[in-house]
C-alpha cells in the first residue's frame, strides 16, 4: 500500500487539453509553475492524492514491446533525467490530446506533477502524477461591500472531486512501473480512453489481482452455469453468491480446496466449477491462482457485483443474506402460483 504522509510536491505544469474530435485546442503553458505558497501546495496534495485509497496497481503494457508505450517511455526518461520535466509535460499532453478523439470526451486542465518521498509497499521512491480536471462546480461567494454583504458566484474546481488521475511510482520499471489510477467520470465505454488508449495499462498480478480475478470467475460461473437454464433455483444461486463472498471476507488466505469444501460442497457442482475455471482461463487469457493472500479492497470492490435480491414478479423483492435452509419453495395448485416460505425468529 502507499503512504503519502511525508510526500513532497516538487514540480508542476498545467496545460489545457481540448477534445481533438471536436476541433478544440491544445493550449500549452510556456513554463512550470513556481510553487512558493505552502497553503496552495497542501490544497493541491489533497486534491491530487485523496482519491487514491485502494490497493489496485497496474503496469504499463504494449502488445509489441513495452518500450513502445508512450507514457512509459516519457516516465522512464523523466526518472532518468534525460529529458526536462517541462518537455515531458508537453509530450504527455500532446499524447493525451491525440487520444481525445471521441465526441463524449471532455476537455479540461491537464497537470503533470513531480512528487518525492512516496512510500509504496515499504519502498521510498519518486512518483510522476498525471491528472485531468474535466468538470467545474459553481461556488457561492459572499463578500462585503461597504456596510453590506453581497452575493456572487464563481466557477471552479472542487478539490474533493478528482476526475482523472494517474500515479507512476519509480518502482519495478522492468515490469512497467507500479501505477495506480482514478477515473471518476464517464462510465461509458468511450471513457476507457484514459486507462486503455492513453495510458495502456494492465492489472498488476498481485494479491489484489488474484482476489478480483477469482471472484470474477465465481460470478461468471453462477451467471453462466449455476443458473436457471440448468434448473438451479434463484435462491440457490444467491446462496452460492453469499457463501462465496463471505468466504473471502472471513479468510485471510485463499485455498481453492478449502473453498470447494466449504462453499461449493456438492461433488457434481465442484466438477462443473472446475470445467468452468478451465473455460474462463482460456477465454480471458489468464491464470486463476488456487492459493493467495486475500486482498480486502478487492473483496469490497467485487461485493457490489454480487446481487442478493430475489425478485418475485413485480410484487416482492426478497433480500437474502444467508441461511438458505430457512427458505423453502413450493407450488400452490389451487392458485397456480409458486411460493416461498421464510422461517425467522424475530420481526424487526
């Protein structure tokens, strides 16, 4: 994990990157900003770094050769001091402008920031920050004019809402550096330009990756195999979801044999699970590890994708959090309707 308690903001350049597709301009500053006000530095540190709050790391990649990844090369040259900080800011801004070619991409301020004294997984290192502000908020301004107070408004950047960010740590260069990102805007597919088109990142294969990967595979198994088409009741599907996520929440170390014993349980389901795992690995081009240390941030991130709601026509939504044995399904011939029995001790 990273620690920003003693981090220093050493250098900063601000440009404005428009949408190339809409023929907006790329406006480049002539020089760095001299940061002499400590209060402004503190505000900028809060704005740039607060959103980085989970242990999800990436590496730069390229399908042909890592040295063909533009941002990786610019970061490498900066850390090696072969090219000036300002020149690299213009190189990266131009690269971002070239990738801003979808009509839904918003233009905005681009910041290149040099940091020092970062602590990442216990290692002290420098970092390069790339940030973009795409949205403005309206702020109410109250000021005194003679003996009265007046009201006005101004547009500005909300320091609690970083739109897009990237921190490149000068660590593990041979693997594509340790990188973490933030992308709070535009959930649509075209927004992937920040992670994929501009930065070209892949998840770093660490415990966060292995945890997320295994839970994603479990979710796929329930959705594609352990489902209605194979005559698995919806309540049983939800029960397997609950047991899967609870296993990850309760354990510190993941062991696949123990998972199948405590969660999958039935031998025929375990066989289908193994077959789906082989299919998943082949389709995704990945390896699903059978043993790893569970990452809590990854569990929290994946938990929201595990649905616990049993929807019955348009009349009822039943939230199931566990204890499948307290739910029974039946059929009422007189009404020609299915029903569920719910057994409980107290009504709240």
